[in-house]
């Protein structure tokens, strides 16, 4: 019956699928109209945040009105704890450190300077490492440590108790010194 009326009015009939689509289109249009009408009377220029009970004016061009805070007596209270204040870490030192006397461990070797170049060349290399942002930088005389080849001043960063600790810090050193590596220090 609808198909016949359609054919009389229009030459081409699109098929029976058109009727459910038109029905859904009408339902969607009615739902949109109801939604628009439902929000027409809700022109409040302020919104209240229940968490802080603060009024936040919206930019409507109308002067904000004051509102009463929401009743929060039924909301559960959450105890708050604050972490104890910790002192800030000390600023990085600009002086070279000594390897702890009598201690074996691990470190990150930044460079090895031949002793023939002099200790001053090693000190300069150590200061350069400190300027690059590395911490706990020092110089070892390789002839005093059985795990190192003799004849070098070794510029290092960090004193670690385990190889894993040293390897964890290696990426930081390799940012400025790509050739740096982890080495065990035995006295």
C-alpha cells in the first residue's frame, strides 16, 4: 500500500528498506527535540564541584550568582596522610672523590689516561665529567689495584657494591661518555 502510493508520487521505488530507515530517522529527530527542550530551562551560570565545594562560573556573559555548597555530610571521609619532609639531596660536588680505602667494589670507567700524560690530564678529564653532570667522579692510580692494568690514571664515576648496581647506572654515564664500561675494582 505504501509502495503503491510511493510509485504514484515518484517514478522510482527504492525498495522496502526505506521504511525502517525513515522510522528510525523520525525517532532520532524526536529524541533530539526532546533533549533540546529538556535543557532549555537549565541556564545556570555556575556549576558546583562536590569534591571541593567550589563554584566555577561558566562564561555566559552573565554575572555569576552564588550558590550554596552541596551537602557533603553523607560522603565518606578519607583520611589524609602526608609524607614526612625529606631534605633535598646535596648539590653535586665539583671535587673529585677518592676510592674508599680498603674497599673492593664496582665502578664505571669513563676514561684511562696514560700516566705519561701526567695526573693533571686525568684531573682535567675528571673535572670535564663533573661538568657533564656526572656525580661521584674520581681518579684511580691503576698500579694500586690488582684488577686494573698498570700505567694508567683511571677516571671513574660511582662506587658500587655489586655489578648490577653499576650496570644500572651505566646508561647515565654513557649519555656523556659512550665508551664507558663497568669494571670491578680489587685492591
